[in-house]
C-alpha cells in the first residue's frame, strides 16, 4: 500500500509540474504578438506614411500582406497595431488596477455607510458596458491614444474595485488577521503583510482577463474612429478601412482580425493557465 501511495503522490507532483496546454498556448500566442510589437520599435518594412505601393496590391515579396486602398503596406500597419494594442492593454489595466485596488480597499475597511455608498456606485458603473463608458469619456476628452487608455482604465476599475472589496472582506475574517489587528499591527501593516499577498493571485488572473477586454475595447473604439488617430495604425481602424474593399483585398480585413483573435485568445488562455496554477483544487479536478 505504501508503494501505491508513493506512486500516487509522485504522479500528482508530476501533474502539478507539467504545464497546462492552455498556459503553453497562451504564452506562445501572446509571445508572438509581443515580439512583433518589440520589432516594430526598431524596424518596419515601410513607414506608415509611405504610399508608394500600388492600391490594393495582393501579397507579394515587396508587400507580404499587400497594400491598402491608399497604397500603404499592411504588414507595417499590423506591426504598429500590435504595439498600440499592447500599450493600451497594459496601461489601461495598470490604471484599472491602481484605482480599483485603492477603492476596493477603502470600501472593505470603511464604515458600513461608506461601504454601501461605494458598492452602490460600483454596481452602477459595472451595469454599463465597458465600451459605452469608454465612448463617453473619449467623446468628452477627444479621440486619442491616451484618451482611449483613460476611458478603458476608468471603466474597468469598477470591476477590479468590486473584486478587491470581496477578497479583502474574506481575508479580514481570518483569525490570523484578527490576531494581527488585536496585537496592534497598523492598518498599512495589515494591508501589506496579510491582505495584498493573499488577494494578489486572484487579482492577477482577473487583470489578465481584463487585458483581453481592453484590447477588444480599443479595437472597437478605433473602428468607430475614437481611438488612436492617424498616422498611428490600429487593428480596429484597419478593419474599418478595409470593410469597403474586403472583396477586392480580403487580407486587409483578415490580417488584423486574426491578430486581435490571437492576442485576446492568448491572454485568456494565459489567464486560465494562471488560474490553474493559483488554485490547486481546480487543477486536480481537471
């Protein structure tokens, strides 16, 4: 029996060490987009303002993805679009994390009436679609890359704040936290030593999912003309510009569409793999 038990333990340990397929796929897809974005910082096949190519040229050695209706190289636009998508996703998620965690911690530690007020406000914000709130902010601030980041970050901060409040409340009910507060540990000490380390894994998974939603929101804003203005290239605007010529030059619509799907699916798979690593019970149940 001891040999069987040891074998079971060994198999379980090997399963824990083996990377999940979703995590590997997520890393590969996300890594490809990151590499393309980094390369675009140092090299592009053609400047974005170069219109020397023929209108709606098919893919060739000179233009691997062809050209758009103005003669611009589609590969160059796609590479810059990867950079914009990553910048918007990273910055908006960072803004949502800072604001959301701060508001969530305030709600969790505040008096009941303050907590109820903040929770009601968060519920109202969450009830509106992210894209709708982002469109409102961009309409007020004007269309630009940083307006899109501000809009998406503010819209997503409510979700992060609500999750932070729930997780913090759960941690504060633990006996070791009660003992720490009773022994005289300061509020900042409780947050830094007990609250944040315990809620960080779940928040990280949620923020990874928010990244994918931010990429979709930016593409939607750009498609509507509320994203990064020209000459900056955005996958959403590439789709908008290609919709009128999709039959004559389908690559102009297919390429940015595949890029958006690859990044969103990759980040979601990455988040799912991180969730498995952070939750041993979930991992064993699969």
